[in-house]
């Protein structure tokens, strides 16, 4: 994607106003993924899967680890 051309917007927001999953910071998503509330865990896993599909291989690796670690919980 073309970088963000609008001053003041985060780098993961494109000029068209879309979220660029290849640029989205992963730290907050990983914190959400270890939340004991199931819906927050689920949302984080879905987003990590989407990020992996967008080319973020580390997101896929974290997702595999999370699903393996919490396999008995779901």
C-alpha cells in the first residue's frame, strides 16, 4: 500500500482511511490476547489471523502459540 499521506494520522491508516494490517502495531493485540475474558481473547485471535493473512508472519506465529497454549480452554 502507499504510505499515509495525511499528516497526523497513524501510519497504519491509509490515505483512503482503511487500516493497513501490515503496519498495525501488534503489542496491544498481544496484551488483549492474554486477557482472561474470552471475547477479548477471541477478538485478538481473529485480528492476528487477519494480520497473518496480510503478510505479518509474526502474527501467525503468535496465533499458533496462543491456540496451542490455550487449546484446552476452547
